[in-house]
């Protein structure tokens, strides 16, 4: 159980930190390729998602309110997987590759 918690927290922390190290417009461009949100939401999402990932990773790692944070972490991962499956199904992978 502890190992799983460390792995999940590590995934969120690494993802958030990597996004924070890059300029936010780069992540906004990645969000734009999915064509799910209006352009006016790109900047708030690109600036907020990395911080949310870091906070969620830290919360899972610390074990504070573990049942709630692990549920949120699972739902976020399931949502991301659904987004990837949807993108593949509608052929967006061609637009995302160089």
C-alpha cells in the first residue's frame, strides 16, 4: 500500500514539476490540441494544472485525508486516460505528432 502511494505521488509530483519548469504557453498549446476547452480557458488551465498536480502528489504522499486524495488521484488518472482514448478515437494523434 505504501509503495503504491509513493508511486502515484511520484507520478503527480514529476508531472507537475516538469510542467512548471517549462513556459506555460507550451503546456497551453498541448491542451489546445485536444480541442475540449475554449481558448479563454487555456491560460488558467495551463497555469493551474501543474500546481494542482504538485499539491495532489504531496497530499497523497503525506497520507493526509488519504481516502479522499487517493480517490481524486484515481479519478484524475481515469479522466486523462479517457481523454487519450477519445483523442485516439477521433484521430487527434496525427495532429500531435511532429
